[in-house]
C-alpha cells in the first residue's frame, strides 16, 4: 500500500529529528585557540624554587629573581642534590679535617661530567640551607662545590616583603 504524502512527510521529519547529533568541532577549536592565547599572554616569568617544608630559609631583601640551576639542599643532617640524598653532615669528615664532603663531591663531579664544556667562571649551583645550619657546615658545602668546578655559588633566601622591612626600620 502506498503511503500518503502527509505520512511520508511525517516519516522524514521524524527520522531527521531523532538522528544522533553531530559535534561542531569548529567552535570547539576556536574556544581552545582563545584559551591557549589567553594562557600564553597571561603567563608570568615568576620562578618558584621547590622548597621542602623542613627547610626554613633566611629572610632577605633580594632584588634579583632566582635562576634555574643545580640545587643542593641541606635539611637537618641530610645533603640532597636535586632531591636525591648524597651525603650526611655527620658522616665522614665531620671532624673538620677534610675540607670537603666526599658524597657531595662525587655527585657534583658526576653531574659536571655530563656538561659539554665548563665555562671559565665555573658552573652554577644554588645552595638551599636551613637558617639553623651551622656556618662551619655551610662553608664546607660551598668549598666542596668550588672544588668540583661549581664556582658560581648562590644561597637561596626567602624574599621579605617591602612593608615588613619598612616597619622594622621605621
């Protein structure tokens, strides 16, 4: 039996309206493009050093931002290079006879060997030590860095806000 014109129209309309919907990728791509540009424009050059909770840095009025360098962290008796423990402060040479710390020296020499060329002024290293670290231990750590050709030694500090320093002075 032949369907009427009205029945055929209703069937076409029904099949068209109950089809699975398609995804409009053009508008989705536009949204993601705008999001990428927004994030690129609003990204800042602020660098935050990875600081563990057991290291309280001394306060300072540092003006220059820190650079990404090799990080030597001193926390309690532990000495870590890039998060990997390499030596103990109370270990061998703690009596003050040895000017350097052997485990730290070995790790720094290993990392130095990975560099293609060493600049004349030496390689860079940042020492992040707790403010309660003894000067004698800090001096031995820095001497070990210098002995391993890491002569550009920086000490990590926490930047004090201007209002706190003005209140202390005024």
